[in-house]
């Protein structure tokens, strides 16, 4: 069978099918695996993630995938989320001694950036989610309701919306509250914050993202399969209405019994011939799925500027600051990676080694960064640097050695109102054609967890159609504490 696309969706599908004894041939257009959740070397030799990626305790399928490919130990989990406002007030979210759903009661009560009125309004909305086990009835109204509308119905204060709901959800869903379907927003709070006391724990890779996929190629090859990089599928071969192959450059063709297309929906929409879109209505609406941007800003200072692993900033353009130097500290894999860079490009090694030894590397994330798309890179650097200097007093005495801005205009699909009706299932009505990708029907927003789920679901669909059904999908975390049973 053939998988097209070496992002998390394609890798999850490929590895799980290889595990089931299938000979998988995976074709990826870029020279490395991981898709959007990867890292690469900039022209100046610096190895950067395509933006910081984090996982949460509730992402059970991503965790399963990392275990399968031997990368679980490369993720470090943190159980304390720190928020900082421009007045310097700090708030913490950390599970305390009380059982779920009251595990945050202690840290929430002392959360300084929110007023008592804000907190009471948040508590009311949380009880509403709890009472309905994460599925309040108004999420099912004929006209989808936005997260902002849902919060306003529940009388949320401006402080609660701007300094709590928006902060968590824009990062989790990469969209503004007025454009987000409330179904996704409520689900984040149910799965990550209410139903289980470990669902919110934040997992951060302690290696560059591309190192997480080292085991995928060997898993696929172990079963006689292959991973082919720099292989761009340019078209489909259709004979008598059936998909019989895929076309590459120089008229090369490959064929198989089944195909999983695990490429972004925008790329698939361009590849699919009109006849296929007409024969399967679920393929006809891919262009209705909109996208939203994320901007990553990378700063290298000449000395130590930050102790916390990460900080969430309130009331600023910068949403998160990640302490990359801390994550990579002492990480063998990072040094191995630097060594492998050295053999290919000696100057990149010196940059990487120097960055580990003396410089302090921070990565800033701004989700739903519509306002930054028109700004120049220098304007973004100036804006974010001023915010970092305000938040991190030690940075005021440091020199900014280097800065890079990476704007992704189409970072994720937008979880806008009613988007689920445009997301196709992993099975199509075209024989042998299966789909994977965070944008397919997974119930999840555009996340690494959603991508892995889609890959597992596509593999299950393929095995089901072959008459050899198997389950790869992992269950959600079970409710615990007072909600268990
Ligand atoms: C800046 C940014 C920050 C993010 N932060 C987070 C985060 O913190 N946590 C989180 O969970 N998620 C995050 N995400 C979302 C996450 O990266 C994606 O949901 C996930 O990686 C999608 O995986 P995928 O396999 O569905 O798609 P992709 O990763 O896009 O993979 C598709 C692959 O198909 C390949 N391809 C495309 N066309 C062809 C072709 N014609 N032939 C061959 N190959 C082709 C592409 O090169 C790519 O490798 C972030 C995304 C971005 C962009």
C-alpha cells in the first residue's frame, strides 16, 4: 500500500499498518519527515522547530504513537502552567490535592491576574460544562454557536474572557473566540481541565522535532516497506473511474492495492480530478475548510535570561515564551543531532554547539496571528522584544544576538463555526482511496493528536475494507476523581 505525506497523519497510518504486516511505501515531498510538526536547518545553520509544538496529557493517541516509534522518552511533561500579566502579577494552574473536577480549586483561588468577579463567572461556566459532561445542549442548536457567544450567554466578565478563556483557547485552537465553534472550545476544557486531573499536563519535546521521527523509517522498513523523501505526487492515475496509481515527476508512476492520502486538504483539493470530486460529495467541499495563521519568533540572547520552562503572557501580542535552552539542556539527542549536522555542514555545528553552551534560546508563539501577517519581520521582532524585556527583567541586561520570525499563514485549519460538516471521513467512496490528516473527521481540532487519530482511523478503515479489521485508536483519558465510575 502507498501513503502519500510524511507528516504525523501519514506516519501514524504507515507505522500502524507496517506493524500489522503490510508493506508500506511512504512518499514525502520534502527531504525530512514530520510535516508541520518538524524542525529544519535555517540558511544560517541554526536548527529550529517549525514553531514550538506541545502536547497535553489528554492526547492519548499521540502518546501511543511516540511509544510505538520509541520517542516517548523525548517528551518531558510539566504540571505547572504559569501566567504573567503586564503588571507583573502571576497566576498558576497546577493540580492540587483535591480530586477532579476540583483539582485546580486551590491554584485558581489564588490566581492573581483575575478578579473575584472574573473567577466566579468562570466557575459558573465550568459547572455548566461539568453538569453536561462536556456536552451542553446548546452546542447542538441548528445554528452553530461561537465560543464567544457561548461564553456571553453564560455571563462571562470581560476579564474572564480576555485573561482566561481567550488565552487558553486561542493557543489550543489557533483561532479567535468569535470565529471558533463552541463545540471545540468546550471540549478543550472538558478533556484537558475538568474530567481528569492529568489531562492538562503539558508535554514538550526535549529534542528538535525532527528527531521524534527517527524510529518511523525503521518501523516501516522492518516490514519490507520504504520511505521515499523528495518524492512529490503530481497527479492521480484514473482508469475506468478507478484509482490505479500515482504520478511523480518525469512520468514515474507507482501503484498499489490501496492509497492513503495524508497531505493537507488544500494540496489534496488541487490533486483530485473534478470527476472524483463529483463522484464523492465529501471530496467536493475541501476548499470550504479555511486556515488560520501562527507566528513563531526565535530569540537568541548572549546570556541566561529565563528560569521557568515556559510562561504564558497576558494582555500582550506574545502569547507564550518557551525556554528552548532549558529543554535541550543535557539532551544527548540534541548533541547527536549537532554532530550529524557537522558532517554535512561544519558551520552549522559550530552555531548549534555555541547555542547550547553560551546563548539563551527562547521561542515565542503567537496563534491566530492575523494582525502580524501584514507586519514586517523587524516590526514583529521589535514588538515582541519589548514584551520579552518587560516580562523577563534579566533580558534587559542581555544582548539579543539573533532573531528569526517564521510566519505560517496557513498553519492549521480554522475550527470555525460548522467546519465539521466539510471534513471528510477517512473512507471515501472511491475504491482503494483513504484519507488522513488533522483536517479529516476526527472530532479533534488541528493538533498533532488529531493528525495521529486520523492516521490510525485511515489504517483501521483500510484494514476493515480488506476484511482484516483491527483497532489502533486509543480511548480518551477516563474521567477520574469524583467523576470516575
Ligand atoms: C506553527 C505551528 C504550530 C503548531 N503547534 C502545535 C502544537 O503546539 N500542538 C499541536 O498538537 N499541534 C500544533 N500544530 C498543528 C500540528 O502541527 C498539525 O496539526 C499536524 O502536524 C498535522 O499533521 P498532518 O500529518 O495532518 O499534516 P502535515 O504535517 O501538513 O503533513 C502533510 C505532509 O504531506 C506532504 N505533502 C504535501 N503534498 C504532497 C505531495 N503532493 N506529495 C508528497 N508529499 C506531500 C507535506 O510535505 C507534509 O509533510 C501546529 C502547527 C503549526 C503550523
